[in-house]
């Protein structure tokens, strides 16, 4: 590249260009160079320890010991491991062969990728940037990252710089951070088809089983959660436990928070701070809607949030919608492991899963039935420090992994290599046209026969092969082919890559005559070979004939367990097997001291009478199993007992409080009436109604009888006081009549209009008319509700005689109006002065014909008695007809004849409408 071009590049382009140029020199390929670089890196970390710790103290208020403990010591270990094993990791890795490749070299060659981009996050900045860098260097790559020297230039900066960097072409991108940016990284990588490793985060669940030592579990959880102020990618995000454990979990966590960070974590050097105010605000908002059981203290200016525990958190709470990445620990209750598994599986695959239980089977089950980047039983975070374990996510928590050899492999290209010789072309004939059934038979044999088998089978096969290789197989058509086969079999035995023990040697021979060839056999047995277990790791090589002797000691050979437990396994696995797994191994129980075979020991475990166990009722007591039964039945405060009264089951320590409220608890009548079978729930009813000695009030108490006597004497009182009760009742009836009258008046008052208009509907008109006509004497007068001429005006009422009155009797409908005594009469002008109109409404449909109402109007004459002020005190309805003269109505005896009424729709649906209108002068209305 010319100098001008280089100078016109961005800083990021330059860094990548420099790294690529350096990579292309081939310098980083040599193992010595890689080891030197790793050692330099180690020296750098050691020399700069103090500055590194100081930096993190400023950023995260990390204590001085925290950084070496949780970051740099681990890095030192990773470097040492890589330096020690690099030769082995980088060496060609032989792989299994088939008959087709028996005489070829087949292996995997790890090779560097090129320029690797490592993007780290801030929470453990050294662990998550230098960690991947170690893998990159070990694998022989160049890398763009800090710290710098020519091959590993540092590009510092934020989003803009990273995005510029991402435009460049890399051979691998190793990104650590959140998933949203992870997607940006992948998108950028896709442009150049660059493989990526994404070390992301997620909500790592922590299930605490009821069968576990809570004190220890909570100490480990408190450490894992609040370390680095909760800003750890694999921190337990939330706890799942049974409802009955929640209080104890909170208590234990609280105790450990205090032990680790003192009563006042603000002053504790080991308690960190939130990285910045944006994250502080994000975390505080997550608390919304959840109940704080412990902590919650905060100080925005110091980015401080105390260790906080949230209780009874619901799955839809805000804090459960995103990775917390801070010191908030929600507890969600589940009914047990089944529900916990379901809960975990309903969500994105987490980076880590934590299971706390003393039940190994449960742990294995949870591992089998869930998925996560990593899983730890009975501890937190510790898998991060085990270099032999791959560290990485799955699904939403990331892809790819690192640490130890996994980092090396991840940042290498594992290249498949097959090296054949330009010989034995006859063997290849089976794949060349023309294709025949015979060739296909051979191809089937060569391609499909693989696999491993026991030493006896191997020996037999070896013998067969030797003999077979030594024969002259006379094919009628192809001598050349038989020679080729013979050669192939020699090579096969020499290479010792065998077919399975039940190998089908039903080879289609053309001639079954076989001639032993001792010389060839000797030659074959003298061939140098590798151990048949070389792929598994055995480094033995020697003459073919020494193989059997070697196999009798080879660590990788399969042997039967000497205890005759029927298990076959690698010799190197034998000690472990005999000590821990063999069903026939002899074992002593730690608790009772008895001797068992492995199988019996496993059955004995969990039932040994001398083992110290916790009470199953979770009362917290611990004792040898032998006395557990008696404890559970007669001593445990959490044993269940039925209440002797209501028969429901209660814990022993809640039984007594229950009995103090049990509704079935037997009680004595306070009147000492001696009635048996009274309980707490029936006592009140008994005293009130059932008790023979209780004093009761006379049933006529509502009417005013004050008599009180024992229940048994009530009958006699009723007989003796009949007259008194009757007169009391008639008083009640009179009072009620007056009340009724008053109520009726009030209702009429309220229902009448106050705008000088009355619209009165008379229903059942024909029946009423018929009724009056059939009477021999008297007429029927119907009264409208009272109404007012205007607000605070005259109180009026209209009456009608369906069959007429006076001169209209028998032939007309008569209509009258009356002035009734009203509330405001004292304020009004007298006599009543306003014009009155009566109308009988025509109910014809206005759409079909114009209605023709019948209307009569008059202006009251001041001399008429009917319109003088009514006598005060004559208030009330006029119904009943008992009116004085001043209350007589004025109107029209012949308002409309019955004949006229039939001509139009004055009667409709058996009802008529009479309208009365009072023309109150506007001046009065405005006043
Ligand atoms: N799996 C792991 O090993 C691991 C380790 C640490 C943190 N994490 C996860 O990382 C998250 C916290 O870290 P963070 O993401 O806040 O760290 P961060 O803000 O430091 O971002 C990570 C990196 O991405 C770069 N970046 C940010 N925005 C970008 C953009 N728009 N385009 C390109 N690059 C961009 C940053 O410069 C930085 O180098 C959590 O989810 C945590 O669980 C995972
Ligand atoms: C104990 C150290 C854990 C580091 C985990 C890295 C992710 O945040």
C-alpha cells in the first residue's frame, strides 16, 4: 500500500491495516512467537496490576483486591495454560478413518484465521477483552484490541469508533456486551461473511430447592449477585423457590449482605457502584411495582444502590422484563422443580443457570430438561474460572465460547486434511465408471465398515487380516484387483484402524482357496504401528507384534471391571469407577460404618438410620434418621395434627391458636341453661333464640309493648295482654295512615309540573264511561295531579267527568279547574287572574292528517268565588269530594259531546289527553 493511501485512511482502518500487514508476514504463525507474545502479555498484566486496579476503583468503586481476584488472576491462569499446552493444541489432530481412507493421512489442522476484532464490555473490562485476546494470540492471529504493540493495536473509543471499526474486514469478531449491539455486530459481520462470537447476557435464573442447606446456598447467591454491584453477566438474575421458603431465603440473604458489606454498604470498600447515572435511573425504574423486602436505599449523585431483595415478584413485573445487571434480586415463588423448569423454558435461554439442591438426581434432571450457556449446581459464577469448561451463551445469550483450549479452537480454523498417495489406483476403481454391482458390493464394504471393538475381537480380526492379506485371491477376471485388496488389507492391519467386532467379513471371494504365507505374516507383524487408541490420546508406537503386550497396560484400552460388575471401560477410568461407580465396590457408610457393595451402598444412601438429616417437615431440626420417625410424629413443631373439634389438619405450632378460634370449639351457655352441644359458631344464635332461660322482649315491642320475660313465659304474656296489644296496634295504624297521607301529598307535589302546563292522560276511558253510565245515581269525577302556574305560583288541579256533569251529564265530557291551597299563596295576587285554556288533544298521526284539538279559553272574573284565595289549612288532595265552596272548580260542563269525541282520534288506545295551560304574564315569570 502506498504511503498516500495509508495517510488518507481513518484511524480504525489504519489499525486494521497494520494488523493485517503484520499477520501476512506470517510472524504470528510460529508457536515460539505466540508463546513469547503470551508471556509478554502476562508480564504486562503483572507489572500493571496496580494501575489496572486503580482504574477499576475509579469506574466501579471496585476494591483493590477485587480486580486481581475476579479478573487478572484468572487471566494469568489462562495465559499459563495456553503457554503450557499450545504445542498440543496446535498439533495436527488425527481422526478416525474408514476402509476407504485406511492408508491415507486423515487429520485436523488448526490454523490461524487472520485478524480478529475483540470488542469488550466495561463491567469486567480486562477479563472480557484480554480473555479473548489470549485465545486469538494462541491461535496465531493478529488482533485489533488493547493492549498494543504492532500486532495488537488498541482502538479505544465508543460507538462511533466501534462502528467505523466494524466497516473493516476481519476474519473473526469477538464481541462481549448486550444483545442489541450483538445484532449490529452480526449485521456488520455478515457483509464480509465474518464469523462472530457473541458473548451476551440475559436473565440467569437461580432455583433454590427445598432440599438444600439454605444458609450455604444463600451465602453463595448473595456473593454471586452483589459482586461488582450486580454488574456481572452471569450474576443470578432472579431466584425461584417455594412460597414456604421465601421468608427464610430473605432472612439468610439479608444476614449475608450484612456479613459481606456491613450494616452500611455505602461505607464498605467491597461494595461497588453503578457504572453511570443512565444505568442508575434504569435500575431504579425497574423497581416500579415490586415489593422491597431488603435494601432499596439509593443515592443518584453517588450512583449508589444498596443490595436489594424484592419479594413475591410476579412474572409480569417490570424487573422481570429485561436483564437486571445491577444489585436488585427478585424472588418469584414456584410450586417446585417442575414449575421452575417450565418457567425457565418459557423464557429466552439464559447465559447461566444456578441450581441449589442436595438432591443429585434433581440437579441432573434440571440440567437435562433445560438449556443455558452454562450451568452451576450449588454455587454461582464459578464455572467462569474453570478453564477446561467452554464459556459462552446459547440462543439469546450468545454464540461461540472461549477459555482455555475452547478459546484457541474458537479463534482457529479447524481445517480438515486428507493426504493420499498416488498409488493403489486399483482400489479406486470401484468408484470409477463403468459402475457395476460387484464394484458397489466392494464400495459398500469399504465405505461402511468402521468402528472399535474389544481386544479379543481385534486379535481375531488381526489374525484374519494377516491370513487374508497373505492369500492369493484369484479372481477370474482381475488379478490386479486382488493384489490391490491384499495391499489394502496390509495397510489396514498396519494402521490398526479396525472395523467393528461383528465385522461382516462376508467378502465376495472368487476363490476360497487360502494359502498361509509365514514370511508375509512376519513382515506384517514387524511393521511399526501406532496404538489402536492413538486417536483417544495414546502416544505408544512400536512393532505390530508388541501391540498385545501394550494393550494389556494401555490406559486407553477397554477392560472389564475386576469386581465383575459387568461394566467395561477405559483402563484409565478404572480407579475412578472402582472408587465411585462400581456396583460391586466395597464401601463403608460414613454414618453407620457398615460395609456395603456399591449397589447396596446406593440403596443404603438416603435410608441409613445413622445419617444426620433435616426434619422433612422443615422445622429446621437435624437428627439421625433413626429418631426422625418419632420426632415427626410426636415432637416436631411442624408436624400435622387434626383439630379434635373441626377435624381439619394444622401444624402443631398453629393448632393451639387455631383452637382459640375454632368455630366447632365446645362452649357453655352464659345463662347456664345446660343445653349440650353448643359450639363457638352456634353460641350467639343459641343465646338469642334457643336458650330457654334467656330474657326476651315481647313480640309486640315494635308496637310499643315494653314487657320482658324469660322465653318460656312469652305465651302467657301474649294471652294476658291482648287488649293492650290491640290498642297499641290501632295507634300504629293511625300513625301510619297520617304518614301515608303526608307522603302521598309530597309525591303529588313533586310529580306536578311548574310551568303552567298540565298534560293529563286519562286511561281506560271506555271502561270508566261504561261504569258511570251503568250507575243509577252519581257521577264520576276524575282528578289530575296538582300543578303550579309557574315557579312559586298558584297550585291548580283539573278534574273531568267522563260522563258529564250538570247540563252535560250523560252526553258530554265536562272539564273544570280548581285553585288548591298552595305553598306560596301568601305571596301571590288574589283572586287568581290568569287566562286558562283547556284542550282535548286530537291523537291523529300528524303525518297523515292535521290534528284538530278542541280548545276552550276563559279569563277568570275577579268576582268569581272559585278564584279567591283558598282557605289556608284546606291543603291536600280534593279526592274524596269533601271540599268547601271556595274549592269548587270552574269550567265547561259541555266541553265536548260523546258523539263529537268519536269523530276524530280524541280517544286512542282507550285513552284521552287533556291539556290545561295557564297564560302567566311574562313580567311575573321574569320577576
Ligand atoms: N457473556 C459475557 O461474557 C459478558 C461479559 C460482560 C458483559 N456481558 C453482557 O454485556 C451487557 C453489558 O454490557 P454493555 O453492552 O452495557 O457494554 P458496553 O456499553 O461497554 O458495550 C459493549 C461494547 O459494544 C460497543 N458498542 C456499544 N454500542 C454500539 C453500537 N451501537 N455499535 C457498535 N458498537 C457498540 C461499546 O463500545 C463496547 O465496546 C450485559 O448484557 C452483560 O450481561 C456479557
Ligand atoms: C467472577 C468473575 C465473573 C466475570 C464474568 C464476566 C461477565 O460479566
